[in-house]
C-alpha cells in the first residue's frame, strides 16, 4: 500500500516531438524536456531536489555517457542526478526510482527525464539495441525475432489470428493521428500491415515500432500539487524475469508484467477493472496483445477477440476494456527507448488533466523481450486540499 | 568477435556440440544483425536439449517447426577475416 501520509503528485510534464529529428541533438531534446517541464509545473529550478535520467543508448549512438551530469547542468543549483538504464524500460524504472526516493522522504520534489537520440547515430541500431538481449545465449537473434517467437507460441496455443496483430497496428496508427507529438500521424489499414515486408515470421514491418528521437519529463512531488484535479501516482510495481527467453516458464505471457501489475494494483488497492485508459508497451503488435492478458484486462487467449471487435479503440471503446494506447503507443507515437516510459506517464497526466472521460490510467513499460517490466497507476483526484507551492 | 570473448564463449558452446534436441518454437528471421547478414534469412529457434532450453540459429535458409528433431553442429559466427581468428559457434540442423 502507498503510505497513508504520502501522496505522489504529478505537477508538471513535457513531451517533445517524437520522430526523426535531424535538427535536434540529444542535449537539445533533454534541455527542452527539462526546462519546459519545470515551466509547466510553475516551479523555480531550485525547487527540484533531484533528477533521474532514463536512457539506454547514448553511450553507443552519441558517445555521450554521464547523462545525469548533463541534465543536472541545465539547473543552476546542480541537483543530484542519476542515470537509470533498463533497456526499453529505462523510463519506467526511473519513475519507480523517483517514487521510491520520494516515499523514503529523502526528497520532496524530483524531475524524471527520459531521452533518446537514435536516428543519426554512428552505430548500427540493430546491434546497439541487441545489447538488451543476452549477448551470448541469444546470439544471432533480433528483437523482432524474439517477439516473433512469443507471437508464434501465442498463435499456436490460442489459435490467435494474424488479423488481430494487424488490427492492433492499425488501431494505434489511428490513435496517433490526434497526437501532435507522434512520429506517425497517418492511418493504415490492417490489410496494409499484412502486405509489408516480413521481418521475422509472423511479424512484418508495420508490426514493429520505429527507431525514434525524443524526450519526455515529469515532475513528481510529495509536497506540491495542482489545486484542482490533482493527478497522483497511486501505485507502481516492477517485475523481473530471465534475460533469456528460453529460460522463462512461458512463451505466451510475460511474468515480469504480471508481477509488476500485481504489485501496482495492490499498492493502489485497485484492480484492472478500474482502469479507463492504458498506455502499454507495444514495441511489436504481439506485445500489446500479451499486455492485455498479463495486465488482467482479459483472460489468457481472449485478447484477440476483443481487439478484432475494436473494444480498446477510442472510437469503439467498450466499458469492459480500457482504451489502449490513446497516444498511438510506441507503434505510432514512436519509441525513443529511454523516453518511452516517462512519456507514458506524462501523456496520461496530460490526458487525465484535460479530459473528463478518464479518471484512472495505467502505464506499462517493458525492457528487452520482457526481462523487466514496470506498471504505474495514475488517478485524477478531485480535491482542493493539495498543498499549493 | 574478440579472441578473449571467443575463448570464453566457445567453452559454453562446445558443451552442446553434437547434442540432439527438439524444436520448442521457431521464427524465420529475414532482417538480422549486421554481423550475420551473409547468413540471412535463417531460423532462430528455442530448443530443448539435454534437459535444458536454449536459443540457437538454424541452418541458413531452412525453416523449422515445433517438434522437429535437430542436432547442434558447428558454424562460422562471422565472415572469414585475415585479421582475426575464424570463430565458430553452433547451429541446429534437422536430423
């Protein structure tokens, strides 16, 4: 349970444009996210007690390590700053680290920045990203290949139709049209997905999230809140499993997601039925299908039927299911890996702040082929009792 | 692959050499890491071998199905070079 005497408020956010941003450096993106987030929170920089910076690949693509210091340099008082790396779950784990620091009482207000610059790096993207897999035991694999193995297993066990994967990609592209920060803002059809080049059977190009540049930031605080419509993190959890796919108990679900979700639901004292909107880790179309089942939105093997009836789309949402990937997800919004987990929380903060349709949201961020997973639950709390800065 | 990496890795790989097993799951990769492009396309497999479950590449160009019986044999892990040792790893071939 979340401690009775501590509430984690989200008090500011910023998401940069996601995409192939040739005119923006890693530092430019981190600077925009940091400074605009502080402005959004209506804070003075010295109000930030500490910084958590999520990033996976800057050392390889940009030959820039020491990102904690790079971001701390943006603030005149140089608060303590730590880089967090957990592959594609770097952002989610940074949020967890920030929440734990706040709940410990060490800090009152912290900045979490996720940033990644991937498109014009000096290294081969497939090789750099493969560092998130087991380098020797999974030699010769790719991430599409590892998720393709999960897809094959799910399709064999549950007779999951290929069309469900295509529908997920098409749905997320449809959602991305409304998101001004999204890398891809154009509709695609399920039929178009099935005509694209095969990457690793059964996954095709349009089943895969893109290589992206981007940054996102949120400010979390135990002592400050917006006077009305306070958005709070009411639960979070992190799960781990074997780095090697072949050492897992199952190829049709991610135990790390199940564990993270169980911990987050327990802390929030809520269940999957209370989630109105979820940003889940759809690095590949099959990943969203697995997430629906592992997060408890439906029984194992039942997600495909819900997807084919469009129950998770904004347009045809069913009461029984949350809207999934309102932002367009990783598929259409983009996947700058270190930024993704932070962007998910920032996006839900902005959505819940501006919409009356949703009051409780969930983020789901996965590292590698599922060795790490983070689930966070955010909720709009209508209150005028918050302590204004 | 650096010689020291190869020396360490080959100790693990050699323990599986010529072992027989069964395909648990397979995919056929068309897009592969740059170091393996000369083998593409190839299968990537989850195998049950000697009471363990491991991951390994298949013979280039050949598709596998769950249940196929295979044997682990040697393969070159990269293009032959005059500037470094010729390294060998494992691949699965159908029995």
